[in-house]
């Protein structure tokens, strides 16, 4: 192998180490770990459990990846953590394996940034290009879709879904589902608008942004229950972005929704 493993690191028998992997001083790699090509672990990183880390992901000092869930129902069953490619996992980040009751797998997508001190709990499903800012925490069973940003010191309640392209402000507690492209802020999170800056940065066309604005107003002020408004919206719109919001609202969930004020 072309891996570079510091003499002070402990790599237990059974671990699978890809080409070009760098394992720094005082790291500890468990026997069921798989590190794909060109993964880099800075010093003092612990990777344990049945954990797989994708190509070119970098894990910084004192991160603990693949430890057992913080769930009293966990009884030692075999569960996994699967992390995708090109992630940046900063200092003191913790990511746990799944539980039998939650499907058994915690998943993290590609190209994410997990800033210092943040936490990804058991059975969470995290998409691509997600940013979780310093000391934010995802509880168990959360679904975080692609391109979501979660602000520093925020917390996401268990079973919550956050739709694609949404943004959560700093120091916010999110207790209910967040529609795609939503903007949530305030200590007890409120759906306060759309993530227009994120939409513009991704090059979304003006016509689609206009359609999203109109959809948000209809969800906020239309007649009937929230899901009834969403159904009518789905019948009336031709925008794929709006249809994505409608599908999210009408999808399965164990939580209610943050609704426009």
C-alpha cells in the first residue's frame, strides 16, 4: 500500500486502508473501519465501529467518528456509519453509527463541511454539499437534504426533515420540518422566508425565484389547511422548484411543519 501511517498511530488488524491514505500521529483506527483512497486523518483522530469514509475526505484533530449512538435503547447491535467523498470534518466533530430501530445506518453524503464541534447523531441521513457550522447538532433520525446550511449553535430535533437548499440561522432550535429553500431563524425556529441568496448563488432563473416567492405567499396566506394549500399549489404550478416543495410537504413525516408566519 502507498498509505502513510505515523508510527504512533494504532491501526487495528482488519482495518482496510486505501491507496494514498494519510494517518497522522496518535490516531486510532478500529478493526472494522474502511478508509478509501486519499483519505487524510490529522493527529489524534478516532475512527471506530463499522465505519466507511469516502475518497479524499479529511478529518481533523480530535474528531470521534463511528462511536456507538447516544441512545439508551442501543444494545450493541451491529450498525454502521457511511461517509461520502471529499468531506471536511473539522476538530472535535462527532458522528455516530445507527441503531437497529432507525434502519441501522447513519449516512453522510459528498462534499460536506462539518465545522468544529458539530454532531451527527444515530440514523441521520445527510445529503451532499451540506454545511453544519460550529457546535450545531443533529439529533437522531434527521433527514438533511442536499445544499442545506445549519448555523452555529443550532439544534435539530429528532425525526425532523430539512428540505434541499434550506438555511437555518445561528442559535436556532428546529423542532418541525422545513420546506425546501426555506429560511429559518429565531431561537424557537420560525419559517421566515426563502433562502434567496442561496438560490441566486446556484444560478436559479428569475422566473423560478418569482414562482417560489408566489408559492411562499400562497402557503402563508391561502385558504384551508397547510397541506390543502400545498395540494392546490401543486395543481397550479409549472415550476419544478415549487413542485419539489409540494412533494416535500405531501411526503411522509413524523413531524409537523414550520409554516410561514
